[in-house]
């Protein structure tokens, strides 16, 4: 029975995640009329899911381009993505700047600052943008006083300011987006990523975790590869990233800062302007969604990593070249942002591996100390004092909270002379040498972390010149080896080392797409995900296997932390016994031993995993870990054109209102009816359980099926906060035609029984489980393990 249930679950996920379209078209675009369309937006307006929008020329398109749901599974690409003369989408968005006041902040339609961009991806999933220059035309900043209310729903108790700006690219409530070989430039934000909607964590209870923990699987899981983020105020701003996180690999970050001192001064005077320091990354409300920032090259930025409200301390920063800034933090031209308090370096130290740091606050300064040595001339018997100087780099601060480079402790010979005869004196150096590890007795770093001080020099700092941000040969000695645990390799199969890998040696990307959170079932933790094959296989290991897998736990719990606030609790990471596990393309399920001590120590943690195979390397995927105690009971009352369900509680002492309803794909869900006692608050339903709902879906997923998720926040007596695992209801959207069953292998044929292996009828009622409701002749009900998880091993 367990094998049958596993096959059924495989069939379900394959039908949802791997369904192919009946027809996929190519819509060509060129300004000279050689394509089907002269405007990108005109092509977008005619496109259908799975179409490719192909730009044939390298022209400049002065238009705002918007892709919005249900236009999923779209590719917007240049004919030659690697070509230097990329087609340009250029637009300075000065329209989407709300809310301007508190009244607008309480009106959803007036909040559109997070939909501001030259290229806008709004509520879409599985979109690829490749080989395009996305340009904000010039920086545009907005700031308004007294906008966000201290108390939700009222403007009577005080308000925070609203400050933002235009973006080159905005990704609003998106999933599985891939941005490759693009330039994102000349805007306030090179990329603005917004993943949270009105169902936010409740500020009035600082200890309450994100209540949509189970539903956040529908957002995030983005990858940015081979892009150039340049000449923005911020390279990337992740605003409310409560989804599955994102991977940034092989990108170049150059001169993301205020244009000059005057611009910095002017910004500082705006409402909230002291928080707008400028730099490569800015994080806000990302404390439960990791950004994996690996093998990138940074130069000329102001800050590297800045934090605003609830920035989080779990982001992975590995194998990066962190070059010198423009200007240095403590230089006069930095203006009012000298030694900015938003720098996150001091709280990211436990997740920084094999990075090359240049001085950020001030440049290394050559210095010297006098050296003297008494010696006796054996010929004359006279005593002499020989004098000389020992030259070194003076002690200085790399970044806030980071250690000085380790001192050399071995004595060195220094040449001294009395003016007639040269002698040598031995001294113990007091300075630092390039390449030294960043580690001392006061630091979280050790030599094993591999972080070094290297003032990297580049062949060119001009984006139009070959060798842009490529290290000069004299620096290459420090670039040969990256973090062994990650194991990222080049196309030739060598260690990718440190810094961005050149396009010619960059491997193809595998794609890991989590399907459910990491759900505990007894003493095991299950990971369920889809793995896509690389577009162009290369050399290296053929069969896919897990290359990197870590459990991240002890995430920050304080909702009031700002920047590098000491409210943040440092994250712990530990390897999991999955590295080397064999996989296959398509649906995979892995189980990890999950002893009680591990369960007790994880507080809203997650598993992060990377896969390699066929000479390719995957994104670094994130699986949120959810508690293993079922708290809800869901019953299907009416399985008609719309779905009617009843939700009741199994443990009212641990369950906190409200309930959250969503879909696995991110498609819109509408509650058509609800219990009289249900109170709707921005899509969350409060009220005494049980509650009943009639649900409809306004758009169809690609496969014609959908998974409806039900989740709720919990506060257990043992002090663990989080949310219930999602309850999954496979469902055909009301607007979809009857789908063709695309399930492959034996699973399709064996997915028909309506009874389990013991002949027991499987009822349309489930607890913490899955009910399959295909409309094409395959109709299966099954009840997984009551202990938690999706329970494919739960047959009794």
C-alpha cells in the first residue's frame, strides 16, 4: 500500500508540475517590422502560456512591459542572449508611487509602489527573461510622511513614512522566475522583489511567526544568473520575502550607490531617507526566506548587504569577490551615511564562506615602523646601532563587526644599516598581509570559513570593455578554490573558485522546485520536489545527485529588529545525511532521519539543498520545516463545480486564528461563501471553528488541476510557534476544460483503485493529507499518515 500511495502522489505531482501545453508558439519582435510585432507589450498582450517572446534586434524599446497572471510559463528572450548589444527595455516609472498617505495605505488598490518598474512581472510563475537590458532610465525617488499606521486598520495612533523609488525590474508575488544574462541598470532598484501580500505577520505579537508558513510555498524560488546590476541606488531590494528564497549566482554588482554626494545628501533629508544608504543588496522582512548569494563579483558599491526591518541573519554569502566600494564609507564624499548602521555584516558572519573582502570603511594604508639593532663590528670591536624600517599595511576595519585580517606571527628579516654595513634584524610584524584570513579571537570567523582580505584589482571597471570586473592575473592566486561544501563547478568540471564564473565556462542550470514544506512524519522528515533536466548537458557527473544539503535552524524570532540589531539571533547550519543521494528528473522524495532532539531545536527553520548532474548545477532550494503535530481536520462536504469544505480543530489550545486559504500554483482563489461566524480580514478568516467555505478558482493552472492549501498559525504549549502543515486538496479549476491525464509510467494505471490495499474504502475526509479529485476517469481518495506530513509510507 505504501508503494501504491507513493505512486499516486508521484502521479499527482507530475500531472500538476510537468504538464505540457497543447501548443506553444514563438512571437517575434523587431522594430524594423521583420518580426510579428514592433512592440514588446503588443506581443505580450497576444501571448498565451508557454509561448516564447523572441526579440530579434538590439533596439531600444521605450515602453513599460507588464506580464501579469494568468500569463505563466512565458519566456522573454533575445535572439542572441550573450551578445553585448542587448535589446533594451527603457522606462522611468513615475506613476506607481502609492500610498501617499495613511488613508491610501488602507486601500489595497492605492498601494502600488511595489509594482513600479520598467519590466513588471505581476503574480506570474515559471517565467524566464534572458539577454535583455532592463533600464530605469534614471533614478526616481519617492518619500511620504505619515503613511503606514502603527495600529493595523486605523490612522489614529501614528504612522511610519513610506519611501521607495523606481525599479528596472519588479517581481510582485511571483514564483520560479529565472533572470539570465540581463543588465538591470539606472534605477533606484535594479530589481525589486516583493513576495508578501496583506497576510503579513501580526506586529502586535512579537513572538508570532509568519502565519502563512505553509502557504508560502507558492512564492519565491527565483534564480538570477549571469546578470549585471549596475548604477542603481540599490542593486537588489527584497521587500517582504516570505517565499522560498532566491539564488544569485555569477552576477556582477557594480556602482550601486548614490550618484554623488549631493544625491546622498538630498536623499538623507527625505522622510525615512536615513535608511536609503544605497548598495548592492537591501533586505526587509526576509528573516524566514534565505537569499543564496554565491559566486558573484562586487565592486564600486556603497554597502554590500544592508538591512531594514526584520532583515534576517540566515542569508548564505559564499565564494564572492567583495571589492572596494565607491566611495569608502568613512570618506567625506560618503556624506551623511558615514559608518551606516544598516550594514548586516556582523550578523551574517556565521553564513559567510570563502569570500574575498576588500576594505570597505577605509582603504588600507601603507605604514612603517622603525627597526633598530645593536651589533658589534668584529674588525674594530666597536658597538653600532643599525637602523631601518619595517613596512606593512596598517590595521583597519573591513566592515562593521568584522575582524581585522589575522596578523602574521612568524618573525621576518628586515634589512637595517648603519650607513656603512648592511645587517638584518628579525621583527614580529604588527600589520597585515593580503590574503590573510579574517579571523581573530573576537570573531565568529575561523580559518576554516575561508574568508580573506584581498584588495582585488580588475582588468577593467568599464562595462563596455572586455575584461569588465575580471580579476587581473596577479590576483588569481586567491580565486582558485571556493567553499568545498557547496562544490560549485565550471563547465570544464573544475572548482568554480571565488567570484563570478565567465559566461563561456558557466554550467547549465538544473531546477529544484519544492512541492511541499519539509513535513515531519514520526522520526523522519520528507522533502518532495521536482527536478528539471539541464537545457544543455555538459561534462561532469551524469546522474543527478544531492551535492549540498543543510538544516538551517534558530532563525531570528524578534519582529522588531532593524538592520544589524542585536535582537537578531544567529542562525545555525548543519549538514544533513542526504549529500550524495541519487535522484532522477521529475518527481523526487527524500526522507531524512528526524530524531526528537532535532525537532525540538528547530524553530521555524528550513532545509536548503543544491543538486548537480549532467555537468549542471541547481539553484539552492529552500524547504520550510513545519511542526509535525496535526491541528486541523478538513472535510469535503460538496464536490460540485465549486468546492465546499469544513475546517475544524483537533487541538484548540494550540491553534491560533485566523485560517489562510491559498493555492499551490499561486492562482487566484475566491471564497464564494463562508460561515456566518467567519470574519474576513484581508483574506484571512477568523472565528470559532468549525468554519465552512465554498471555494472557486478564477484561473486554470497549466495542467488543469490545482492544489488548494489550508493553513493556520499555532502557538504550542512547548513554546514552538509556526503554522500547521498545509492541507492539500487536488482540484480542477472551475474555469478549466477537462484535462488529459499526462501521468507517466505505471502510476497512471495504478492510480485508479478507490480502496486501499486491504480493501478498505478511502473516504473523502482527511486529516493532514491529500485527496485526489481528477475529472478524467482517474478518481482516487486516500488518507495519509495522521501523524503529519503527506504520509506516502503510512499504509497500515
